[in-house]
């Protein structure tokens, strides 16, 4: 196989240009429809101004771009390779002894860079902006929801409790009276009940209080009443219960995993599982992010496999349509495996990696057939 650095760089530059233009165009198109949908929802909300709706739509743009990226690479690659084939540049390269595997190295590196940048650099920006957009959406556009809509309006939390048993746990239940509005807001529960259990889940005592305030590293319960193992009540007055929960962690545990960046997910998953929350969606999101560079490479190779056919041989429209259909088939596969992963029917790693690996193997097989078959 002959390597031609100049040709590889040229093809990579053409691929980069069309993929970038396709990413911008598709992001703007999807964001426009998202903005229209937000305007429709805001039509019945007098507090939702045009500027607020535009701000929410703008905050969602990086998230939209990350979701659109695989399709932008696929469609941009199809356009780039089709233009090269139409101008007979690929025919000339092959006549000179350069294999497709030689000049595809550039687009593969570009696709890999797109994937890596999206999860390492764009993800923190996207998650922060999306979290802000969801808070504004929940405040001004939604009729209700959030943590108060769970379990009949009660919030259930699990945390470690070493006050009685060194390995004990505490189950905290209450109705959120004040949700997080900023990092400095106070989180308050009403009608609070706390079950303190041993490491073997044996009940040690029950605490009831009309109010509980979450301060740094401490739950403060006002007018608490403690029921011991003998079930006899005793007034404890103001009681403090150590905790590693924070208002942000409680709120984020019910928010979409998309509002957490690639760098924040591993630590947050550990905190969720230690606090007794289900981290299945977050672990699936983390594995999906890890597979994003592989999926980007698969899309680039898939575009090459379906669009490098010379136009004189006919069937170009059919080949390009097949490439687009293959991309959407991977999208459907990703959604199906994602649903199975969230339900626990599939292991998280398999659910996240199957679409990327399937796309990579399919595109590689098609290219091998075209080059050597």
C-alpha cells in the first residue's frame, strides 16, 4: 500500500470542510425547530417572553450539536467523497497505486478528533448550558414535575449513617418545600421521616420531624421526635444528622445525565451509588460518550464505503441513499440498545458500544469488499 501524505492531507481537508459545514447547517436547522417548539409551549405562559425562549433555545445549541455530530460526519463525508469521485480524483489516486486505506487515514483522524473534542471540550460547555436551559424550562414553561412529582410528592434518599452503627445507613423521606434556585439556596424538607438502619438492615431507630434543613455536611431537624428500638417516643428537639449529600447532588440525581459533563460523570456515579440512587442512566451516558470517537470513525468510513463509487458506473443516488439509510439504521440501533440498557435488560457496556462497533465493522467490511473483493 502506497502512502501519499499530500493526498491524505488534501482529502482530510476536504472532509473537514464539508463535515463542519454540515454540522453547522444541521445544528441551526434542528435548533430552529427546537425554538419553534419552545415558542409553541410558551404561548400559554405569560411570563415566558420571546427573549427568554430565545435564551433557552440558545443554551441548547451545544447539546444539539453533540447529538447531530455523527450525522454531520456521515452526510459531510458522503458529500466530500462523492465530489472527489465525481472529479475523478479518487480514480487518479488509485491509478497511481494509492489504496483507499491510504487516503482514508486523514478523514479517520479528522473524525476521531471530532469525537474526542466533543466529549472532552464541548461536553462540559454543553452540560452546563443544558442544565441552565432545563432549569429555565422547568421554571417558566413546564406545568410541573421534578422531584416533587415523584412518589406522590415525597423524596426518598439513602445515605451512610455512622452515628449508631459504623456501617449503618439512613433512609430520609420528606416533601421538598424549597428546591434549588442557586448554589447558595437552602434545601428544605417537610413531613420528614428518617429510618436509621444497621449494616444488616436492622431497624435501629426512627426520627420524625416537621422540618429538615440541608446545611453543609449536615441535616438539621427541627422539633425532632426519636422512636427507639422499644418504639417509645422521646423528644430530641433540634437534631443534627451528618450527610455527604448536597442540594446540587440531590437535584442532579433526578436531572438528565446530559446535564453532566464527561469529566464529572465518573465521580457523580460513585456519589449516586453510595447514596443509594440508581446510576444506570449515568453509567450508560458515560459509556456512550466513551464510544463517541469510535462512532465518529464508523460514520466516516461508512460515508466512504457508500460514496466513493465512480459516477460513470451509475447508481450514485442509490448508493448515497443507502449510506444515509445505513446511518439512520445505526441511529435506530443506538436508541433500541439504549432503551434496553436503561431498563437493565442489557449490560451498560454492550448497550453503549454495540452501535459504534456494528457501524465500524460494517463500514470496514464494505470497504474491504470494494477494494479487495
